[in-house]
C-alpha cells in the first residue's frame, strides 16, 4: 500500500522565526512562538509528527529565556541534540550521571555548582529525566538539592510519550515541582504521539492551564514527508524470514556510500537483534561490515560508538524509535506489541520517508481491511489509531503513583526537611494516604522480633511486610529498578563487554564462566530454548520464583502470588489489606524487585540489595 507524502500549513514567520531569517514558518511553529511571547498558560503541549520541525520551536524558548533545560529520554538522544544545538550556534552543555563526581552532599554541591557555572555563559542544559528524579528522591542529599529546579526559566520535555506509567508519574511530579517553585517558568511538552492522559492529568489534577498546539496539514504547502510504500508480512519475527530480509538489505544499499545510512532493521527485542547481527557476521560478512548495531546491550559497551561509526545499515530495537536522524530509504520493522501499539508503530514508521521516498516492511501486521491501498498520511495516522491498540494511562492510577512518589521522597529524607520541601511534596493528591501507608509498614518492621512483639521474623505477615518495604525502592528511580551486571556476550565479530539487566539476559543466554570482577561470560543457549532462571525475593528466602518466561508472564504470576499472600496474612491491625492490594496493583513488581539470589544453569549469583545492588557470581556444586 502507498502512504502518500504530506505537507504542513505555512505562514509568514513571527518572532524568532522572522529574526532568524526564515522565509516562512510552519503554522504550529508560529503558535509556539506566540505562546512563548504572548500567552499566560504555564504549559504547552506540542503535537507534531516526526520530521515536522518540533526542535526548531525550542529555539524560541531558548532565545526568550536566560537558561533553558531540555530533557530527553535517552543519553544517546541527549548527546545528539547537544551537538545539533552547538552546530546551530546555541551554547549547550550536557548533564548526565557521568558528569558529576562525589557522593551525598558533595554531589549536591557539584550539581548546583555545575548549573551556576554554566548559567553564566550557556543558554541550554540538556539532561535526562533520571537526573531530575534523583534530585527529587534525595539521591543528591541535602535541602539545597531541590534548588536545582529554581535555576531554569524554561523546560522542554521532548518525546514525552516515551514513558510508561511509573516513569510518567515521575515526570508529572517534576512538572508540579517546577511550576510551584517558579510560577513564571514555561514548560513545553513535545511529541509526535503524545500521551493524552499525561496532559489531562496536568490540567485536571494540578490545575495548570495548558495550551494545545498541533501541526496542521495542507496538501499544497510545505512538504515534510515523502511517499512510502508499506508492505505487510504475516510472519511475526524478522528472523523467520531472514534470507528475504538479507536480500532486501542488499538491494537497499546497492550503490550507497559506506558512510550513508539508508536502511534500518528494527526488532522488538535485544535477543533477536543480537542473533541477527551474529547471523550476518557468520553468513553474510559483506553485509555485516556495513552494519552497525545499537540496542540496549550497546548502551554501556565502551567499544560501541554510533557517532564515530560509518555504516549503511542500522540494526536496532525500540531504542531507535526516537532520535534516528538518517535518510532512511528502507525500514524493516517488527510490529510492536505493547499497550501503546499504535503510538509505537507510528514512531517506528515515522523514521522512514523524511528526506526521500522510502519502503517499509512490517512483520506481524498482515492484512487490515480498513487500510486501503492508497492513503494520505494524515488519514493513515488516524486509521492506525483506530485499528491498533493504544491503551491510555489510567488517571486514577497516576494519581496514586504520583502520591506514592511524593510520600516516598519525604520518607527517604528521614524527617529532615523544611517547610519548602514539604510544600514540594505534601500538597500532592493522596500524599497523606500513601505517607501513612509507608510509615505504618516501616514502624511495624521496626518492632518485629522484640520482647513481647506480635510479629516474629519468620511469620508470614513479617515476610509480606519486608517484601512490601523492598518494593518501595521502585520509587527511588524514574523507571523503577533492575538487577544489572557486567556481561560479556557474543556480539558477532567479538565478545563484547557491557552492563545490562541480568534477569532479562539470562533467559536467553547460558553462563559460560565467570571472569575477573564478577564479569559474567555468556554463550548461546543450546537448541535455542530459554534458560531456567529462578530468583529468591527479599523476605521469601525459601521460595524462589520462576523468572524464565517473558516479563509480562512473570509479572502476571507475581501479581497472582502476592495478592494470595495478602489474603492469607492477618495484617489488618497494621495496615489496610485493601490498601496493600491497591499498592501492588499500582506498581509493576518486575520493575520494583531486586532478588537477593539468582540461579541460572550451573551458576548462582548472590546479590547485595542494600544500597546500589552488587553481585557475586560463582559456579554451583551440583
């Protein structure tokens, strides 16, 4: 089927667009400029498709304010945008976890010193929301850390659709704090596929007026997309048709220079992405030499640097849904399966056809009756939203998650906070409910095993309370937490060293050996079957859980198990069992737990869960 190219409505440029010499501006760009200079709403939401020119509107905020904070979901995108602004003459500096040194209060001092230093001679600080969440959750210790938010006159959250419920609750709390601390600050939320529940929450629960700005299509004006031929394939996985895919890739790069990226292969998971890369290396070395891989395994690989590499083909995963700024003529992708399937599909599809006509192959889509053989791009976008799954976030669940974050933030400060910090957190909806819940469990745990105590360490109720307290740690980070470790895995032409989620990794790889400082060396699983992985959860030392299946299946099993535990426990005098049920329904357990022991094949991994998790791996005596 043919998806026609698309054009956007244009106008005479206004404000900064005129000052910078634009001969025209897209209508939505003028609307952003008018919001910056004329309107009273503290928040604006920009809805514009990939490649429409959202980033150009950020200059309007930058020019109108002393210091602007730009927030991107990944460090790779952060670095890319920093370079882009610098090339356009904007003085920008990056703030990430690697930027600052020290611990505790020293790190807080370095954080504020960093902002003060660059505020004098820079216009922009680019960062990720994890840094902001660390400030909120007191990982940068001391009352002064929250002053970080006072330093900025404008904040942009780009690609804000990228976050699930837990992370979105963190962004919402950040937005509330910024707006409360600096009522004149302007907050811009930008996305091609915005999360409308997120926007509704800001208006209905925070009471912040929001200006909505959307791109307007016009067939006769400024073209931003070219025709795309879309081919649908019933096979769910690219690997099921890998020879056909190889031939398409050969055709895609025929006559293409080595430094011109023209083709992208986008998988749903890192395992298939890694396997395809290894397959190219062993069976098609000529294609392998022109291919670069960039999935989650490569993020912390010191030898993998996409910016320094020359390649014609990119092998990636959902990590590539944002920030791919290449002239992609051939896109081979798998159909996303998550609750935001429609938005994820459009993000992937939008990578192709931005600079020239393109071809897109989608595996796992098949035939959809309402998708006609030829469609205008804007009609195609509407049809995708009508026919594919796009579950909106539950507003009531977001209220609880934001309340839990606020309650946990003050709880972690141990009572050492001033009125200013209380106002940052304690006025959030349902703060009182969840602060009382957290304190009740903490107090009960403090009295376990004492003389005449109602609860002893091995009681069922004690185990449940201990596990619940452990799960509070999900709110210490933006996206929850995971058990990461150093691994060495078969990448193709080398055994690559990286740091990645062990519980996900060990489902698909066997442990070959342990080397050095607990570096886990992996090998391909024989016959391709998932490994048997078990994990012992905090509080339940004698009952390891099965972690061998998909994250979704593991989550469903853990949810069934924990709610059965709550029903069996006599917990009513300590905390409401209804509230305990609600707490676990609100969180994703797989994003909250760090097991204290993991077994995979012949190996056992002991985990120190106090503070930043650390591992000690060894061969088991079987």
